[in-house]
């Protein structure tokens, strides 16, 4: 009588473990890939695209109503409009006066101080520079033309209005009480001075303007 041969399943069971391990690794890899894809997609969807905007900056030493003021002009040359609240202006100026240092200025609408100026009638008005230079949009002192309150559109010009406004944007000390002679002595800031100006679109962090501007 022939007895049934006993089957040894040891090798068969051992072969199952590597297969399960590989399958588990594949599942984990697919889950991680799906998570990363979802996270990346959400991040890029939330980020705003940089606007296609062309800007220009000028600084004059003979501006203002009396022709003696330091005035910075921001010109929207073309492209899409931008809320001024989405702009950040940073400046770098190397002082050549008695205070030898690099001065950094920063203009963000939410943190810009108001300065007191005189309007065309001689009345005191509070403004946050750079204001929108558009008489059809509002006169000096109107909140809607303050930096952070207007839509910066093609053909528009924003102005620091006077020396105090310019010195505020540039980060000079005591900009509203200093005289022009004091600024020249302390910082050497006058016609021919050079200021590096950056304008950044804060939602996208895109640099819309980055040039060295010579005071005219």
C-alpha cells in the first residue's frame, strides 16, 4: 500500500510574504503621490499670478507747487490695473552726507503714516503717500486717493506730493520736520543722487520694477 506523500508548504508560504510586502509598498507610494499632488495643486491654485504691468519711477528735485520740492512719481505705463494695497515699494539709498550708511525705505499701505500737507487753498490736509495724482478721482486730502485706497490703472500717476512725502518713502529720519538743507547735509540727497527702487506685487511676490533712479 502506497501512503500519500506529505506536502511541505513551507516554501509556498514563504513566497507569499515578499509579494504582500511589494503590494503594500506600492499602495503607500500611490497614497503619498496622491497627497503630494493634492497639496501642490491647492498651493498653486491659491497663489495669484503676477500681473502684466509696466511701471516707471521718476524723482525730481524741483517738483511741487513751488518748484523746490523732492517729489517721487510712480507711473503706470501699461498693462493690467493693480489695487495699490497690493503694492510694496522698497528703496535703497547710500548716504553721502554726514550720516554714511545705506538707508532702506519701505512703503506698505497698511503701515504708512499720514503726513500733513497744504492743499491748493492753503488748508491743512492729511494724506498717505504716494497719493493718486488724478483730480477727477479726488482732491488732496480725500481718502480714496491715498496709497492703499485706489486702483492703479494704465495712464495713472501716483505722487509723493512734496519733500516730506518723498523722504517718508525713502525712510529718512524726521521727514516731516526736516528742511531740505538739513537733508542735503545729513544724507547728501540732491539732484544727481541715486536711489534703487523696487516695486513688488505682494500677492504673487513678483517684482514689477527694479531700477536705479537718478534724482533729476
